[in-house]
């Protein structure tokens, strides 16, 4: 994923006026810099929880994993 889009997505969630939430990010075994970018934001904000799939799964399975983490 392009860095700019991922960062805009993360910032968009973190900049909400409602602050009482847990931000769950499931990285579907990205092969680019996605894990590094996500980790930078996780270190800065304790509301972020990151999970990384060991292998890429289909979108439906990834969404189910995300729901389970919730």
C-alpha cells in the first residue's frame, strides 16, 4: 500500500473527536513497508492494536480475523 494512503487512513481514525476507542489494525502479510509504518503509529498511540497475518488470506477471512480481535 502506498505510504501516503496508509498514513492518511491511520491519521483519519486517530483525529476523530471521540477518543474512547481501540483501533485494531490487521496487516494481511504485507510485503511492503506497511508493518513499519503501522508500528511507528502504534508506538505513539496506545489505542492502536496491531495483528499481522503470517500469510495472506482472502478478504473475507481477514475481515473475520479482524472481527474476532474485536
